[in-house]
C-alpha cells in the first residue's frame, strides 16, 4: 500500500513536507551533578528541491553549534518561545545537504527528564534518570521534528557513571559496561515520542528467549514473579493480530515517581512499580503496553488530535489478550471498570463538551489534555460496537490487515474513516447505518444504543454490596477469591456519604488502609477523605508523597480540595511531594493546587 501522506501537526513547528529527518546519530554524556545531557544529534535528512532550511522543534535547549555534511558551520535561529510548543529551530541548508549535526545541552529542568536522588530510588544508594517524551517532550532533550507523523531510525552512544546501566528504546545491553559507555540501534522507524533513555542501578532477568525484566536489584525478584506471564502475553497478541515486529519485548520497572502506569517505548516498555501487587492482578497494564507494539508503535496516530487511534485500538487489543489468557469473565470486569471511568470522564468534562469527541481539536493547548478516558474507553467502546455489528471474526481480520498494511506509518482520523468505510463497513450490508460512525468521532458523549457491557463476576460483588446495605456485617460478606478488580468495584459501589464509623468496620474486616495494592488504595482514600476517617490520614500522606502516578494522584488531590478542611492539607502535602513528581504530573498539579 502507498505511503500515507503527512498531515499538518498543530503541535510541531517542524516542516517535514519541505525537509524531513530520516535517521538519527545521537551522542550524549549523562551528567548527574549538573542534571544535564550534552553532546550531539546528527540527522540524515531528505530535502525537497529548492528548499534551503530545515525546521526542528526545541524547548529549553542550548544549541552551541550546527554543522552540515562536511562539518562546516551553518547559521541557525531559535524562534520565539511558546509556552506549549517551545521554540522553532531553523537551520540554513546548502544545496545538496544530507546531514545536519547539532551540538547542544539540555536544561537541568528539562521537562522530559526526571533526575532522581538516591533516596528517591528503591536501593537508596545511586541516582537515577529516566525520560518521558510523550506527548511533545522529546524536544526538551533532542532537537527533532517532534511530531508523531514523522518517523526515523536511530543509533546512539551514551556515556554515564560506570556503576550505572544505560538503556534506550532500542537494542539493549544486559550487563554493565566497564567503561560506562553504551551503544544502541533502533532499525525500525519510530516517532520522536518513543525516544527513551534510562540510567540507573539496574539488573536484568530473562523470562524467555525474547522477554525479560530490568529493575533495581531490590525490585527485580518481585518484578520477575509479577510478570511471569509476559511471554504468554506476547504469544497471545501474535495469535490475535499478527507477528511481533520489534525483536525483543522487555520491561523496565521504574522508581515510583514515574507519572504513568506504563509507556510503550519500543523494545523496552517503562512500567510503574505500583502494579507490583504480588498476585499478578494488575498485569492488564502490561498487556496494554504490549498491545501498543501494534497500535501506536507500528501504526501511529498522525497528530495528537488523532490520539484515539492509538489508545482505542490498544484498550480493545489489551482486553482481548486478557480474555485469551484468563477468560471472558476476567476481561468483562476490565470492560465494566473502563466504562465506569468513561462515564465519569464525560460527566466531568460535560455531556456536550467537544473534548468528549474522539477526534479532538487541541491546537493551542498542551496535547496532554487529550490523554484521558475519552481516547481510551470511548475508542474501545466504538470497536466493541463495531464487533457487535460485523462479528468478531470479521473485525479481527480487519484489524490484522490494518496493522499489516500500514506498518511503520502514521494514520489520521479522516484517512482511517475512509479506510474503515471501504474495507469493512461497505462489505457488510447495513453496518454503516447501524454504527453511524460520525456519532462516535465528531459528536460528544457516548452514543445511544451502544451495546451494554456487563460482568458475571461483578454480579457477586453487587450481591455483597446489597447484603452490606441491608445490615450484614463486613466479615459476613462472601468475598472469597476476589481479585483487585472486584475489590475496586466494591469500593466504587459504596455510598458517597458513607460514615467514618462504617469505613472503620470495613477497614477492620478487609484491611483497606494497609493494603499494598495501589488500585485498591486509590479507590479507598477518596471515601476516607470525604468521611473524615482519620485512621487513613497518615497512609494517605505516605501514598501521595511516595507515588508519582498521575492517575492515582489526581482524584485524591481533588477529593482533598473538596473536603471542608482539605485545601490547606492538600497544598501542604503537595509542597512536600512535588520534588518526587515528574514534570508531566507537576504541570497538572501546579494548575490545580498552585505551585508551592
């Protein structure tokens, strides 16, 4: 199939239609003392006839020099800074130019880079660095064309402290280098948001010939236990939608300040330690990041307005993996929890808000504002509806062909709409009329008539909730064998105005406050905040200061702000916790709580 055309990206200053980057040679030195990366980025470029400029994205970078093919200096200009986009970087080209080398340094506060002191790590001895480039933060550590519509291959050399291991979204070492120098190669073309680097006291444990775990030594045993099914997940994914195209699939367990559950960096998914529950009950997150190896990494949203094309397919794919491994009743629990989150997000944004469309208009705003349940769960719900109309077998074939035909390309919503119509809806009489695709893509909220989602296992939870409401003692409830998902559903089903005394009885029976499960705690603490259940205050404080995952933090800070005496408490906790959070999280909470 012909290559998909580039579409304008409102979140990039680059002009790839004129001159586009194709391959990167990256050479960096990691300096923990100054909290900077310094070195060079050499881009191999393709230039259209008559074009004499290369446009890149940059933010808070110091550019020391720019050289062309023969190492001759050329002129460059950094444009005016924009609070969202950073700065356009214009490089003058000579006729026939094929490479551009930029010598540069990052800022100590570069938004993509999280520099951790030893006490912020599991081992408490060595510092740690990790990056988070999504959505438009790659430009804070690499001068690049920072758009998901631009793909490139790369090679890198990274030098750092000899006692620390360096890893990237590429082929990775499994042991320390005596010289502290590491070489990387990514032969498959990727967009800039999938550029990733981590440097820390890390060890590796193989799980299979193509899967393994990197983690701090103190974390590695629990991580290898938790992710024992990783190879089975990869095999299940391949059975569903075609071969895995990235050679290896390894996980890196990061320190707790990581702002997301996971990040699907090719060959090396970054994951939060909050999914180390001890019972493998939260590994659907790993299935989600694995699914991104097809949906997102292989076929990528062309702009962040098309983000649902990454996440909607990935959520659907993730739950199909979980169904294949653990059965339909297990996957149905995930669907119900997802729908609960979707309806909550729609209510929070507003039933008529254009931000509840699948196809967004984020121009002039940080694309991070579109990273919510609309893209994930409304996108998934569209695919569930499509499955109910055309049948699972036909939809599976469509998805398999979609990934194969558009591999290593970027897809925009309008092009996908035409492809879906031609390749699937037109093949099934009446399907287009039943689906009414525009209601999903260009209209707010959740369309009426979408298929209902239910869970047999949650029916037992509902029965226990009903018994409790009718006066049954917590210890008398039938909770034998409940998973984390069932406990979360139980907590979500408790009345909003539950009393502190009632919470105390539930806590005495089930030990919620002392749970080591972050999903359970994040559902429990909003109840304790509203009810003024003081026994949970100190554990809540530890959770907010020890965990950086934004999904958990946002509802807790909002609950504190809504409590009669909570605003001052929330700001006090945030002032203490903020140094442990990544900039992705602090940008949200500075606006919510005010910068300390």
